[in-house]
C-alpha cells in the first residue's frame, strides 16, 4: 500500500480497518472492546470507520495489546545534539517561524499603518532634477 499517495481521510479509514482486523483476529466483539475501554459501541464503530478521537484509538490499542506499536507509528525522536549545544543545554520546544513569502514590493494594510509614508521638507516639482 502506498500510504504517501493517500489522503488523510483515506489513511484514517485504513487505520480503522486495521484496528477492526486486529479485533477480529483476537475474536473480540465491538461490545467487548467498548466495555473494556469504557466507551459506547458506536464509538468503536466510528473508530473502525476512521472517524474517532486519537485518545479512543490509543485506548483500543491498549485493550487489544497493541500499545507497544505506538513507537512504530511515531518513533521517539531525541533532541538534536547540535540544537542542544546552541541552546546551552535547553531542549527546543518551539520552531522558528518562517513566513516563506517573497516580497511583492507592495505594503500590506498592517505595514502601511506601522510605516507611515515618508514626507520631505523640501517640495520638488515633477520636472525638478535635483534628486
């Protein structure tokens, strides 16, 4: 399966189907899982359709004995040693913002308010070549 070619919704549906297969392989009903997790059966149905909360997914994975697979889904990532050195031992908790915008030469409304137009004390006529 090419997960990279799938939409987010399609991946959620696939995860739900995989949870359903795991439940059936363990010969457990939706009612049994719902009772064990402490949610309603419709919540389990939603999960198996790919429409549940992340906390429900985690609880069902725990009930199915699959919690150790969380590390395969999102592996633990240590702090970058270079970043820790730059921050003098502190661990980074925020990303730096990069606007990714290129200047068009036009001012936004916010920029116009914060940067009033420059006025000159000397009046210059259109045909003046002093500048």
